[in-house]
């Protein structure tokens, strides 16, 4: 049986950290709050602007881009924060067409000595795992147009 009202819990959590609708629902469910109370609290918080998955997703993406993260890593971060799937999809699709991924990824070169084959392979692996476009991977890890096997442009 819950000892603290759902609304108070949600406000206390939001005072500490921005949360998504999914995170609030999950936390309130773990605290054994009534499903109707959860829906009511979420609706109230959405109406007053204390919950906004779109705004939170943009903040997460902005921070990720500052860290030189690729689109796949950003999508994973959004999903982990329980951002609504349609918000994630729309934001990542928008990023694909508006972000200069080469500019985002270039600072990663400072962390690798690409004159070493082993280091260049590590760089390629990281860029691919983070979901950077193949053209970015070729540009950053290739030497004078050298073919990098296993990396396709999309």
C-alpha cells in the first residue's frame, strides 16, 4: 500500500531530475501507486509542462552531440530514458538530415593514433557502433582514399 501520494512523489523526483513520462509511470508503479492515480498525475504534469518528452529528448541529444555520439548511441540513450518511441524516431530522423556528422565525429580522431592499424580499427569500430554514416567512417579512418572493408554508406 502506498504511503505517499503519487503527485507528491512525482514532484519530488522532478525537483531532482528531469524525467520522461515513461520513467514517472515506471517509478510510480514500483511504488505500488494506483494505475488511475498514475494516469491522473501524468496528465496533470503534462498539462502544466513539468513533463515533456520532446524537450527532454532534445536535451539528451544536445548533450550526446557534445560528447561526439553517433545516431545509434543517441537512440539507445533516448530509449533507456523511456522516451516515447515516436518521439525518438522523429528526433533521430530529423537529426539524420540536419546534423553534420563529420563535424560531430572529427574530435574523436584526437583519441586515436590512426597511423597504427590497430588504433584505426578501434576508431572504425567505435564509429560504426555509434551509428555514424559510412561516409564519415571512410573520411575519418581511411588513408588517402584507402578502402575500409565492412563499412557501407547508408
